[in-house]
């Protein structure tokens, strides 16, 4: 089973000790991004993975690619070119203070200035079972938009399962009109088999009316011939936060129980959930079991520092077996 992901590889600078950037003179550096997180997780879950992207032809690019290899991700489809490595700073939240992400350099990164002609999608997809495309590519530049759409089109034609994460970020779309983004997502969805997103993506971005959740997901899936639509919800009461997953398939809506989460670092929660769902689909698990697994992977990731989930199947099954109540393993 081989999974390929297309998206930007980014350097993440995390301010230590829950400090604000202004308070700190040091940062922790890691290599992340939707594809990196998803594939890093899937390679820990036992599958063959590869990243298709572009990085700068300098030591930053070499560092990023060395980190991919460290995560178990094949780097043979990574191209080296001009440009920068996109990066962002993370200030961790605490209590009622939210976590904050500040992007920099993004639109002139090597990934953002590379269009479809620089990739050989047809040969990249040989022997690939699933390809994952990050929706952020639709928000960035004309090069990333056309590359993402072209990849989806080629994969669809070759019968490779296309996974697509809406990953719609308001902050990255301030200069893009609603109509333009809606049309780009609609074009992409024509090629998609498995979509990851939320109710808000359907109502606010694709302008679906607010109807009963199960009817909304069934209508969306029928309109674009989507085999699976999956995503997560967050709920909170006065003192606790909860995470829940759903899968909509064939007109049915499956939902997990709410699982309490004590968030240390919420970035990567969606990617961890997605890799759990893809695992369940690969393994043909029941949807209820797939959701339990995907939610556990996401909760474990949110209770760990950094984006990339590093849990293997045994970690997740052990966690589920004790219902997350094991405090010490030794
Ligand atoms: O490229 C970007 O702008 C990103 O935000 C990449 C992020 O590292 C992950 O995709 C995390 O996304 P979540 O799993 O939804 O928290």
C-alpha cells in the first residue's frame, strides 16, 4: 500500500515553555506541513509513503528532506529549485489564551513558485494507491492551484484514490474572493474520492444551506460523487474540551463518542485524524472502529508537542484498551 502526498513542507518554529515570541530568545525547529504530518503518521502506522513537493536547493532544503527521511517518508519525488522554505512561528496557548500561528515568507517559497510543468505527475503516481492533496494549495498561488488541480485530474484518470483535505484557512485567503475560492474547490471536488472537512466548509465556502448534518453530508457527497466525507468536531463545557470524529458514507452518518482532550498543541489534529481514517479504510475496518482509532490518534497528537503524529498502531490500541487512563508505561 503506497500513499503519496502533495503539499508544502514548512519549517515550524515553536516558542518554548508556553512563552510568547516577545518573551523568548530561542525557538524549537521542526519540519511539518499537512503532507508531512499525514505521511509521517502513516509511515509510523506501517505504510509506504512518499512526498511530492519542491524545496529550495540549499541547506534548508537538505535539512527539510533529511527530516522527511527521518519520519520514514520517501523523498525521491522531492524537487530542488529556487525560492525559500515556507515557515511559521507557533506560540502555544494555555488556559483561555489561544495558540497562535504567524506565517512568513510563504508566497515566495519553492513550493509556491512551482507550477504543474515542473512535476511529472503521471510517473509519480505509478504504483500509488492513495494520493493526498492539501487544500491550502488552492489558496496560495496560481502555480500551486494549477499543480494541485492537475495532480487530482491525472490521479482520477489513473484510478488512484484521491484524498483531499479542505484545510480552508481564513487567514490565507484575505486577498482571494469567496467566488474564486468556491469555484476552485468545486473544480477540485470533481476528482475527489475521500474528502476531509467540516460542516462550515460546506455552508460557508460552498454555500450549502444549513440543513440537518446527515442530510447536508449526503447531499454534498451525492453532488460531487464523494465516497467518504470525514471530519471532526470540537465541543467544550465549562471545564473540559472534547473531540469527536464523523464519517459520512453512502447516505449514512457515523459519529464517534466525544473524547476528552487536554490540548497541549492543537496543530496537526486534523492530519492525525485523517491518517487514522485512511488507515481504517485501507484495513477495511468497521466505521465505528475506524473513528475510535482516528480520534485516539488525534487526541494523542493534541496532547503531544509538534504537528506530526508519531504513534504506531500498538500505541493507539494500548491507549484505547485502557481508555486513555494509563499514566505511566515502564
Ligand atoms: O501549511 C499550513 O499552513 C499548515 O497549517 C500545515 C499544518 O502544519 C497542518 O496542516 C496542521 O493542520 P491541522 O491538522 O488542521 O491542525
